[in-house]
C-alpha cells in the first residue's frame, strides 16, 4: 500500500475516491476533458511508475470541482466568458478598485 501524499505543503490530500468525487462534481464538457486527462495521466504513470503527475492533475481538477460546487451558475458564467475571450470577443470587466469598492473591501 502506498502512503497518501502529505498535506504538509498546504494542499488537500488526494484519496483513492477523489477521481470519482471530482468527476461527479463536474458539468458538461468538463467531464469529457477530465476523463481524457485522467486516462492520459494514468497511462503515463503506468509507464513511468510515478504517480506525481496523477496527483497533480487531480489537485488541479479538484479546484475546478470546488468552483463548480460552490456556485454552478457563476462557474458556467466564467466558462462562457473564457470561451468568449478565446474566440476573440469582448467581456465586460471592472478594475480591481471598482471590485473592492463594490465588495466594501
């Protein structure tokens, strides 16, 4: 049995059930992207006998899953804005000063 990665570096540990939990939290196209990247990372790990790439990939997708779970509508809006920007479109933005004022920071 392999020891789990340490949380001493401030990162959430990744357990054996993490891939299933992450996938369950994702929406739409994210599931297909996750599946593809997970299979690739696992294939690389099988060849190299090194799971660090799998753990890194799962931590990255874990943050996506958290974003999706915290506010699915805001997450979908963020994805739509990213798609619009990638397509060369304009997306409404505000300065950091305006954001701080709006949030009373």
